[in-house]
C-alpha cells in the first residue's frame, strides 16, 4: 500500500499543534507519515520574544528544539529547510535542498511585520517577530546606552536614550514593559541615572490595547504612566530616520531606537504559492481550513497565514493570536484525519478564552473566560499558568521544567513575579559542611542499629544484642509484639517505669532534664493500615529492619560524598515523615526536614561527586531519549 504523506510547513504554534495531533492519531497507521519543515531547527515561543529583546532571559529560554519535541514520534520526520515553491498539480513541495511529495499539505508559515510602506522602517527601525529580531534589539539597546553614557553632546545623548515603541498592541506594550524593568540595570551598568532613559509608545489609533476590555486597557495605561512611559495616541508615524521619527502632525521626535510593532501580515514567502489572498496577504481558506480554490488538492492553511471570516464573530477574520493559531492547526489536522478515515469534516469555530498582556515581569492585566478580570500579581501568575499549560498540551515535560527554571529560578536582577525571592543565586560551597554533618548524623544513627550494644571500634562485637540484625523485632508496632505472659510482665514493668519519668515537653531542641515529645504519640489508623500491609508478620519485619539499616548507611554515605544529593535528601524527607507517623520521631529532631530541603539545592556540586556524575548522566540520558540534537535536521540532496 502507498504511504500517505502529510507535509507541514512551519513549526510555529499551529504547525506544532497539527503535527502533534496527526502523529498521535496516526500512530497505529503504518502507512501514514508526517514531514515537518521549518527554516529553523527549533520552535520559538513567539509570545515571549520581548523577554529576550528586553534582556530578561537568554534566547535558549524560549527556543524549543524540534528533536526534543518529537523524539519518540516514529511517524514524524523533521527537516530544516526553506520552502521555495509548491507544485499544486503534482503535489510536491520544493525546498532549497530538495523536494517532498504530499497527499496533504498544511501551510503554517506564520506572519511577519507589516510596516504599511512607511518610509525608513526597514532601513532604520527594529521589528520584533523573530529570534534574530529580539537579539538585534537587545544588542542595539546595550550598545546605544553604553555609547550615550560617554556622549558629550547633550542633544545627541538625549536622542540616544529616547526609546520609542510604535504600536500599542500586545507586542508593543510587552516590549515597553520589559524596558521599564531593564532600564535601572542599564543605568547602573553604564553609570547614568535611570530617569535619563526615556520610554515612549506611539499609537496611530486613539486608544491602546484595542483587543482588551476598556477597563483592563485603562489599568495598563495607568501603570505605564505611573512608570514614566510617555504615550502618544492618535499619532501615526509617517517617516523613520536614523536619529528621529516624524509624526503625521509634522512633529519630529529624536531617537536612535524605534521598535516597530504596529502590524502583522502573512509571510511574504507565501506570495509565491499562487493561492488567493486577502488583507495583509493572508491566504484565504474555507471553514475546514482548506485553501480556497485548491480544496481537492489537500492543501490547508493555518495560523497567522490563514484568512477565514468567522460568521459567529461578525465575519471578522481569525485573529492572529496563539489561541487561533493552535485551533486552526487542530482543525486542519482533524479534517485531514476525517478524509483519511472517511468521516465527516469539522468546520472551524474559534473559541478564545480571553486575553492578557504582561507589562514587565511583575505586572499584567488579563481577562480570562471573558468574565474574570485580573491585574497585577494574579494576572501575571495566570500568564505563567497558561504558558505552562502549553507545555502540557504539547506533552513536553522537559521544556516545562526549563520554563520554570528560566522564569522563576535563573532570572537575574529580580525580574520575576516573586521579585527575585526565588532567584537569589548562592554558592553551594557554603552548604558543604552542613551536607557532611547531616550525612554523618544519618550514618551514626544507622551504625547504632548495626553495632547494637557492641563497641564501634570492635567489629567482632557488632550485630549482637540491641542490633537490628538480631531476631528481635525493633519496630514498636502492636501487631509485631510477642503476646506471652513474660512479655506481658515486661510490658507492665515498662509502663511502671514510664510513670516515673517526667511528662514529655514540647521543644525544638533538647533541654537538660526534659523528656522530649514525640511528633505523633501514636500511629494514625490509616498509616497503621499501610504499615501492617507492608509488614504483616515478624519475618517480613525482620527483613525490613535489616534492609532499612543498610539503606540508611548507603543514604548517609551518598550525602557525605555528594552523590545524587537531591534524590538522597528527598528520600530522607520521606523517611522522616514515615518515622513521625510511626510514632518513632521526636520534635527535637524535626530539623532533619529543613536541612534536607536546604541541601536539595545542588549541594553535591561543590566538593561532591555530583559535579561529574550528574552532567554525565544528563548527557547519556539526553542522547538516549532525544537522539543527537542538531542545528539542521533531515538534510536531503
């Protein structure tokens, strides 16, 4: 049987969504194969480009390697190449390096900035629509501020420190928000005053953030004004020069940095495909996301590239936002599957669950599910939750973890939602003495169970009376205790002795003369049921106490030498909790828990084996799970 070839062009939100769904649904179909083509070997999280441009995170924080996203999808091939033409009659996609036959083609090449023909934008302005754009803006700002700091001409200096963002949509406002956060650090690094750096938003419309509810937009505008951002509304830019811009009113604003975020149009490469286009060169589709005029050729258009007027939304075209990109990609995938399986196609119906915009790292405004209006901390938290959900949707635990690390723990200059409290960098060298001490504590306690009443320096006396390696059960569990008369007498004697001792006193450190208090005086019934299931009789209990002793010795040695310290200390936390619930742990030793948490922060990387072992394991596991990560995939002659 001939293979069904599906070619997807573009690894943006829509292309990834379509590829994921098709790969999953066709997993059991050996005759179906998917080829994903993109000019880059990675997906860029376009909604976070401003973070790179504004110096908050490094480029790798928002780059997701395609091999890592599709490493276990045997029915997906990744190709790093640029599409040049499409032969719609022969159903062949031609690239710079080769050609690919298709039965179904999904075009999800995205958009690009629209300068509306404004003179000088291409030559003197900066756009923010790719990783290259973001890095270029970042480097230009750092260089410009450094030069301005030593510029003797005051007028030129002021122009260099005047940063203008054209456009007050999500991208423009998020970009100026990053500059708000960044300017203090830029000023400090270059020995100038933060107030010397001027930020400005220029908008052609009479209002800003026009996709937001007016109350939400007003909150954003109030915040921007409070932070010293100048907002010029109803002021179209008609010309951009190297050292100034010109407004429609004729006013000239001196600046060496204009960041243009005023519009989006379809990817210009799509003009070569000879498919009917509408406003901003977007390719027209029907309700199934099939390219107009080529419905019988199996060609679909998705994401920012598609122009489809939604009848239930006043015939407005699908918005160029992430939600629409993903949903159009999924719609195309569903309809390809319907054709393959001979079932009914599904018309596109966009469902947009609200909008949100971040203004720097600590403030945002949001409308969720079209009825919940948030601002400040909770809106920013919601944005992070939505971003994390994206990784869940594409089933990438690796990049979810990386996102958490970059956004919450590796951020510099306190630029995160928790204002730097979660990202204070410290040298784990200072935890080495604590790590060794903590490991020794566990080793001493474990050795007591080995030695018993013997002498530590005389191994021949070990494993005798008092040791956990005898045939006497050490666990104080009721169902494991002997029931003979002699034992009953011993128990009565123990009870009598207990009445002579002082009542237990709560304390977090031992005080002379006090009886320490147990965390739990008796084991909770639910935990007792678990223990009884694990150790139903004496034979199992004797095995478990020997095993636990050896395990504690190994755990202690691992902590001392700094091997798998995160896992080892996490295990000690579990053990302490179990000892507490078993009625075998005192409040005076509860510090065990807090030390273990502190040592989980990479304490084995300083004077410990984790410095070499963990990177080696990461490399080996990474190569085994993801394969060989490359800058180019699927080269074809």
